[in-house]
C-alpha cells in the first residue's frame, strides 16, 4: 500500500501523458531550434576551419561545445514553476512527489540527452552534405570526414579510458546540478542556476587554493594550485580522481535534494 502511494505506473503514465500534451509544442520548438542552432554551428565551424581537414578532433570539440545547449534544456525543467497558476496545477495533479520528479527527469534529463545525441549526429551529416559540392571538397583539397560517435569514443580510448568516464561524470553532474537548482528559483530560474554553478565553482576553487597554501606553502603562489601529481586508485591521476569525486558528490547530493525540495513545495 505504501509503495503504491509512492509510485504507481498507471498514475505515472497519466502524468507523463498530460505533460506531453500540455508542453508538446514547447518541446517541438525547442528541438527544432536546437537542431538548427547546432547545424549552423557545425557549418560555420567547417567554413572557417583553416586546416582543410574536418576530422574527429573537430567533431569532438564541437560536440563538447554543443553540450551547453543540452545543459540549458535540462536547466529549464519544471516549467510550471515559472507561473503561479501553472505551479498550482502541477502541484495539485494527482501524482506522488517521486512521480512528478521522475517525469521531469525522464523528459529533460534522459530524453533530452538521447535526443541531443541523435540531433548532433543528424546535423553533423547534414553539415557535411551541405559542403560536398564545393570545388575544394570535390578536388580533395578540403577533406571532410563523415561523423561517427565510434571515432570520438576511440579518441578517448587512445588517450586513456579514464578520460571518457571523466567526461561523462562532469556532464551528468552538471546536468543534475542545473536540474535541481531550478527548483530553488521562480523567475529567471535558468540564469540564476547558471550563476549559482559559477559561484559554487569559484568557492570550490578558493577552498582548494587554501588547502594548497596549507600543504604546499613553499611552491604555492597567489591563486595558483600547487600539488604533486601521481597515479592514484586504478592508476588514474590524482587530479582526475579529485575532480571526478567532487562532481560525483554533486550528482549524488543534488538529485535527492530535488525530491525533498519538490516535496517542500507541495506542502
């Protein structure tokens, strides 16, 4: 009985269907706008590239840059909290706190990341096809390699596989932070979430600098971090382990916090 009160598949399905019905145009316009923006970014980058070679290094850089759009989308979760009438309707909908949180998590976090991966793949191929008729491309002077996620993963594998996991932890943790902090603000929630993230980053850096001055007094100057780099657990650099640990703590802390913050709003 308690488990049914916490989560019901039928009740969750009704909530998900209602959300898609009410916000379908918003999701559609966001996907179209994001796809068009990423396409222009890829196309402009190709046209201004001076190396005459578009390879996996170019795609990797643009993919990382385009992830900002995914972060903005995740940070715009819980759109109902932007207006009082919509907030009341959302909170009064017959569903548990967990179901409401899970709905937003699936739509903005999981579905958002999945659609982003697909959209970037389509845009990369469209941008390449748009330039294939150029004379420099036809003569072979300008080489535009086809995009493949396998090449990006292989790049990380060559550099060391821990860099791949390092990249994923940072991306998912940043998304979890933006997803949760949105619940703490009503107006301009996305902008305030980004500012909060910057402030948190700066405070963390200052905290690390203080530790650096404490343990490495002789070689630490000003705001420069000074520490000895060595192979730690599983042979991974202690710097990477530190960053991954901090971001993992953010992910494990902020996602449960989102549930309790949503529960607080219900009350």
